[in-house]
């Protein structure tokens, strides 16, 4: 698996459970050793950087903190390993919204508060590269909104932002580029816009008070017309321009003519359908009537 994460954009890292996302991030940071190959950040292996916190900020497991240490002292201890002053610690405590609980033990933090502390630790050295594994996990809606804009702002500053997530709706709003893996192999390296466009195909939603007349005019080889509700046609194989011209030429009134775009979730599910290792059956086992009666 080979890919490059570039500065200036938020790159989403997607894949089904068990595909290897967290392992890949651990390999990049030197926490796991690859059987073969290398992983570099800014041209060097992570351990070869003289001051790694200034090069790479990482959030892999927000709960990996000393539970008896306060949020402030956790950040201060990290800062002192790199000669970073208390002012930076104070700045980050305020940035992530933990001022009111900064002196409380991190072990009593909620999952969302732990995520905020992990983000502060990742930003401590003002790094050019950020590697974040599920940073929105446990955040409330306000926290997710804050996280989205933080990642975009960091990328806009020219930083490299590499973030994994299972929240497809959030990735659609946050990421510009995607790296998608399945079973430990790269299956897509593509912009969000192109990925969704490819999955959308050429399907058009048409709403008209004359559906049967329009259907008869549109049906031809390579064109499929379906209808899930009265007055609405789903047309595959023709563009909006072509449909509009046929309707206009034959006096058919149109109330809607919209290209249908797949969601990021739909595109992801379609691409990774054969890569999913853990599938639920969708049903629950129940006792037979005889067993229930017994």
C-alpha cells in the first residue's frame, strides 16, 4: 500500500472495521513495525526527527493519559519534553474548551472531554502534520462542529491533516481528499468530489404531472425509466439537458429536473461491499413457538 498525504487539504482515511486504518497510523508513527517497506513523515521516519512534536501531532487513543494527572499537568509534562512553555499549554487549554476542568483529573473525563484533551496534545508543538484517529468520537454536536472547522482551518494554514472517521456525513463536510483501504490494501486515492461523482452515475430525478406521457417519450435502448411514486420518474441514461429538450419539444410540463448525486456513505458502501470482514445478519435469533411455550 503506497499513498501520499499532501498539505493544504483535509485528507480523510476511510475503510471498514478491521481494514487496517489504526494499524497504518501506528506504522507511520513507528509504534508498530512493518514486515516490509517504510513509512516517512516529511521525508524522515518519525523517530528520526529531533523534535517530533514539532513535526507531527497525533491522536490515536485519547484515553492514553495518566488517569491521576490533571489535564493541565498532562499537557505540561508533554510540553517540557520539548522545551515548550506554559503559555502554549494555556493557549491550548482555552482553544479546546477545557479551561473549567483543566485542574481536574483526566481519568474522570467523559469521552468527549478526553478527545478535546487529545487534540490539545496533538497541537502542542504547533506541528506541520496532524494524524488523527476518529477525533470526533464522543463529541456532542457543538464539539463536532468545532472539530470540523478546526481541521479545515489547520489545512488552510498549509498543514497536512490526515484524519480517519466512520462518520461519513462528517467526512463529506470536512475532507477534500480520500484515502480508502480494505483488508490492508489501498482501493481508492481520490478527491471527495470525484468519488461521489463516479458513484452517482447519470441518474436524473424528474417530477411531472404527465409521467406516463414522458415515460413513453424517453424509453429507448440504453435508457431506463423507473417510478417509485406517482408523478416522479427516475431516469438513467440521459442527461438533464436531453430530458428537458424532449419534454419541451412535446409540450410536457416539468416541475423538477435534478441530477441525483450519491451520498459519500452510499459511494463508500458500494466501493467497500466486498471488503467488509464483520457483517451483521440484520436478524435476531428467537425461540421457536414450542421452545417459548416450554
